[in-house]
């Protein structure tokens, strides 16, 4: 389960940023996660619950925004949403499509108390 190592990295980054800001505690962590990143939302929540005690993020709310896959067709230029398995252009049928959204995995924001 790679979500534990991902969440540990998130918590380390949040902890460093919060300390730099003089925070006493973190109240909210907001993540953006693309469906194509292979991250399981429930596993991230479980990892957060297991790893956050004894950190500035103990008791914080974890908010995750999931980004659907979106591609651009190299043949016709159309942009379209799709699931992880069907990436052909629905307009012209081309398979020459570039994924432009859906691989995200980043900390969007944190909220702290001073």
C-alpha cells in the first residue's frame, strides 16, 4: 500500500510548512488527487488516521478533491473527459490522445491555528 508512504510525505511537508508559519496545530489539509494517479481515497484516509496522531495534524480534517481524467486528441484537438480505460477520442476515434488532467497528487492548501 503506497498510500502510507504518500501520506507520510504529505504529513512531513505539512508539518514543516506549519512550523515555519508558527502554527500550534493544523486544522485542515486539502489534497488534490487525480484518478489516474492510482491512489485509493479510502487508503489515504486510513493512512492519515494511522500516521497523524502525535503530529501538528492530529485531529485535522482531511479533504480530498478527486480529478477525473481529461485528454486532448492530437488528431482533432478536442478535449474530453473519460474513465481510466477508455481513452480514445469520442469525436474522431483516434487513440493519439494526451492525458492533460487526472494524474495530480498535491497539497492544495492547509489551514492552521496560531
